[in-house]
C-alpha cells in the first residue's frame, strides 16, 4: 500500500468509532434519496465500495428487501471492523472485506448494484476504480455514486493547511484529495464503460456557527491528515483550525459545500 492510501486507511480507522455519531445520518440521508431511482431486480446482489461503517449497505438492504448477496469493501480495517460488528448486532447477513477499490476482491459479473457513497474523490486512479466496478457488475448493472466535488469545503482545508504548516513547517500538507468536476466524472464514467442516466452537481454556501463541532465532523470524515499523529497533537490542530474559522466572523463563517451524484448503467 502506498503512502497516500495508508494515510487514508489509517485516518479512517482512527475516526471509525466516532463516524456514525458525527456523520452517519448525513451519509444515510444522501444515499437514501437516490436508492429508489435504481433499477433493481428481485433478490439483488449489492456491493458497497468504501463502505465505511456499512451505512449505505444497510440502507440498501432496507430499501431493496432480501438480497442474495450484500457485501462491503473498504481500505480501512477500523471501518470494516465497526461495520462487521454492526451487522452482527443488527442480525443482517452482510459481509465486509478490507480491500482496495482499484483492485476489488470479487469475480466478474457478481453484482447487480454497486454503491460508492463519498469515496470516489479518494481514489488515486479514478478510471481504474470505475473499471473495476464495471468488471464486478453484471451487464445492465447499476452504479450509484456520491462524491465531494470542486470546491467542497476549500475554506476548511485552507485553514487546516495553515495550521499544519505552523505545527510542522512549510512541507506540511493536508492530504486533501483531488476533487472531481462534473465534466471529469462524466468523462470517467463513459471511459470505464458506463452510461450515466442521472448526473447532478450541487453547490451552495453555508454558514458555520459552531466551528468547533464543524471541525470535529470534518476531521472525522476527512481524517487523512491525522494519520500517525499523537491524539494530543491532533486535538491541538483541530482546536487551532476551529479558532481560525471563528476569527473570520464571530457571527458565522461561510464555507462552500459542493457535491456530485450519479446513477450510471454498465453497458454490455
């Protein structure tokens, strides 16, 4: 595993115990809205890529009814452990595997539906990952995808980078992923053998009135920068980032949210 992927895997393993409490409903709500738009056969086989704590897979199992196969894969061992524990507690027949989206550990044509909720922007080789998704889908199978897009939360990442440079010097970086545009996603889907039938870009300004909570949430859902840091150092960085955001405007700090969502069908 290269250094970039290690940081993502390690960061998410660290944030896994807090993930559901801080961000679970946000991610569940997004995928819940799109699942009814999918063309799903009876007893589908469902794959959740970048499954995290299993949020999207469990939503799909509730939406679709009995599944002949429900599988989640994630690069983070900590996330997979939490997801598997939740499945046992809920009595759901879902399996979870540690794996890389760019080399999915499944044979060709197994799945009817693939979900990629808020993981596409983390892929190093996005075309390769989409090609892997196509490989494991049956002809006519569907992909539902949600991703952060340019320029999502750029203000927060700028504050984080400034604080990290203060702590660790000018070489410090946030490890922020290269966020996609609508045009890039459409091009990559077509290049990987998908036909998009729903592709939407959303962007809006939101005002943050609690920068401490906002920073804690962002540090949980984008934790790559914290990999390898002592917990005390991570907490100190988060505190200074929140203070920096607070200093912009005590009445509320404007930040940009932007996202892509797509439903695409695997061509024959």
